[in-house]
C-alpha cells in the first residue's frame, strides 16, 4: 500500500508541476486525469490489502 501511495504522490506532484509551469487547459485536463488515476490506485490498493 505504501508503494501505491508514493507512486501516486510522485505522479501527482509531476502533474501539478507541469500545470503550474504552463497553466493552460490541456495541462489542467491532464492534472484532473492524473489525480483521478492516483485516487483510483489508492482505493484499489486499499481494497486489495483488505481482501488478501
């Protein structure tokens, strides 16, 4: 679970950095998608650790 949290945090930080550099609409869309994927990974890893 810790690996998924670290992975999600790193990806989110990269997306936030790219958005803050460019501040355009495609960067914002990529940021939203990245945050959604990160949240999905955290939830998936949480349920996977409960079920195993």
